[in-house]
């Protein structure tokens, strides 16, 4: 396994691979890589592997990566670490023809991952997007997290919460004894 470009942890030189026959493979280890994230998210180092396979048009990229982001439980608001397993499968096409050096028309496929003009593959934006998509909407510290008390805001896992009976407007005191019969009164 090779390493990515020094100083650019998810940047891979692909010129040599593009000159090789179809089916050629280059494998890269990813270890201890960090990238900046938006929204002040903090990321644990990224670990895993990247595989680049030469195709008739460019490269087929697969990556199996793992990391974690800092967050908070959506029920009890306790700080937690959220593990993320990322699987990336993308086709990467060149901007410049490797044989002639002429620019390739990219208007036919504008949304395809492209190599740089120096035949480098920059996976940082793809990994950042995969992290964003893998981030849970409502992370939990544990599946059975009871959350917070609606009256005092303390975590419910700390035990019973004895709260005095709420003071009721004296004009509404008569409603305290109101009970609905089992019969349907609507209609």
C-alpha cells in the first residue's frame, strides 16, 4: 500500500495509473488523516483504505473509511462521540488527456468527480460530503436514553423527580376534578 501526497492527506497522484492498462490497481492506506469540517464539527482522525482502479475512461475509486465526530445526545444533551463508517464508490475522470495534454470537454458530464489539471485525485470534498450524509439526524448516547425531565430539565436517568403540584389559576381550579365519561359526547 502506498501513501497519499505528503501535505495533502487525501490527494493522490494518478498520472502513472492513467498511463497503465485498464484494470490496474493502486491501493492506499489512510491513517490519522484529519480534514476541516463546517459548523464547528470536530472530527476524529480518519482511518481506512482507498483503492484506485484504472478504467477505460479514468478511475474507479472505492474507499472504506472510519472516523467519529463529536456531538451531543438529542435526548439528554450529553456530549458523545458518534462513530461513522464511510463507503465511497465514485468514478473520477480526467480534465486533461494524459496522452495529448489537451483539455477534455467536461460539459457532457458536469457532475462527475474530476481529477485536477495535474492528474491528481482530491478526495477531501468527497469524504467531507460522505461525513455530512452519514451524520445522524438525532444521535443518541444509547438507544434507551430517557432524556430530560420536562419540568426541571434534569436527566431522567438520575432517578425520581418529585415536583410540587403546579399552581393553577384559581379560576381554573374547578377543571381539576373534570373527568370525561366513557361515552362519546361529540356528535
